[in-house]
């Protein structure tokens, strides 16, 4: 039986199908021959270089670097099985832009294909930070949940004992002290309930229109702060609906917006406090170590004093608050609800400008 031979277009198409999963990666990836000829380039590399995939495939990959000899040497070594993987830092040339500093990983697969991964150093630092924050958030969540359960049980006993003691007291004026115990026990109970709320309520998924969420929160904020505050809309109405928990997203947004409104108290007194709800579509964006074709960008921007430097790196930690009397739970719960939508919250703050950005994948 005669063996069929693939033509060049068929061969290129077959390679693209084999490696199409690389398009889901946030890192820049190329599959090359030992002489540097590109067999496949993923979407992230295409975006970084600023040229089409068709132009990249068949080109000489080392020519895309500030010092091509380093990659040429690495590819030759991989071709002779001198190593399983090699790492080094380099500069990637881009169209009409400065070279991009990248960390290069050259790997030889069992099928004797050479995979070149390029991790932008800035992106790598951001991914490391996101990973640390995610791990910290998970640790805090487990700690707080366990602590809340431990507090919850004795609280009921303390409150019950105070009520019984009040009934037995001969002097009614002493009931003032038992009322303090009952009041503080109720306050702690409320705090514990808020800590446990994200773990108690089921995740109810439905079609979500993010602008309906924004309008609901906007009306609540204006009802609570009717004077001296303007809440502006800057919406991209082309954003599609997505599957999510409507109530959780309202709660996450209202926690962020309420914090912002409270920070604007001095501006409200002057009559120029401003809060902006802005929605945009982010294309080919990366967060949480994953690349998304489309993502929702929801910004809550205020012109307040900014997040205090002393807590800027810890604002999403539980019980950390920059406001006297604050519980420090609003942003923690907001982060939990957004993470349950596979999303991320970021904060950029300086005096006069604070921007909380929510990122959520879109279909």
C-alpha cells in the first residue's frame, strides 16, 4: 500500500492542529526545528511580535532576538540532545516597539521537537504576585472560616448566660452590664456570620448583564449618599451577558463602591466627590496564569485620598481596614465572590485617584 505524503499546506495545518492547545497559554510559545525554523507560533507570541502567525511560521526565530546567537547555540545543543531544558534571559524584538525582556526556556520533547517558551519578565513578576495573593487569600479564607466556627460556639453560651443572669439580678440597674455583654455578643455573631457568608450561600448561576449590576449598585450608593457625590457611568454596551451569580456580583461591587464612597467624605462636604463605574472588554488578556480571548474589565474609580501606604499591600486581607470603625471584611468578601467567577481584583491607588479593577472571563 502506497503511503500518502502531505503537501506543505497540509503539513502546516496538521502541525497547527497538534499544537493548538498552546493558544490557551499565557506564555509565548514557538515550536521550532534545530536550525531555528518556526513550525508553530501561539497567539500570545503573535500578539507580542505584532505580526501575523502566517508571517512567523517558516521564519528564523533567532532573528527575532537582540542576540540571535544565544538561541542558535541553544537550539543546536537541543538538536544534539545535550540537555533536556535550557533557560536564559534575552530581548525579544517587536514591531515599532522597544525589545521585550523575556525569560527563554528551550525544551526538547520526547518526539524530538524543540519548544521555545518566552516569559515576559514583567508578566512573570505579575504572575508570581497573583499566585502569592491567591495562595494568601486561600490561606486567610481557611483560617478565618476555622476561627469563625471556633468563636461561634462559645458566643451562644456567653449570650445565654448573660440573659439568665439578667433575670436573676435583684437590682434592675445592674442589667446595664448584662446588656453590654448581650450587645457585644450579638455584634460578634454578626461579624462571624459575615465571615461565613460566602461558604454558606450556594453559587446560583444565571445570565448576568453587568450593567444591570452596576445600575443596581449605583442606585443603592446614591440613596445612602445623596449629597455631594456624583456617580458617573462610562459603559461599553457591547459587553455580552455571561454566566454568573447575580447577587454575589452585586455584593462584590457594592462592597468596593461603598468603601470608596466612605473614603470620599471630605470631598462630599466640598461637593465634588466623584465615583465612576467604567466597563470595557479586554481582549487577549492574561490573569490567574491563564490567557482569555475576552474578559470583562469593570473599574470603580474615585477621587478620594487613596489607599494608605501602610495597608496598600494588604487591603484584601481580612480585618484590615483603613477606616476607623471599619470591619475590614468588605474587600475580602468582594475578592472571594470575584474569585468564585474565576476572576481577579486589582487596585491602583494614589492621592486623588483610586481604581479598583475587576476582571472576569467572558464567553
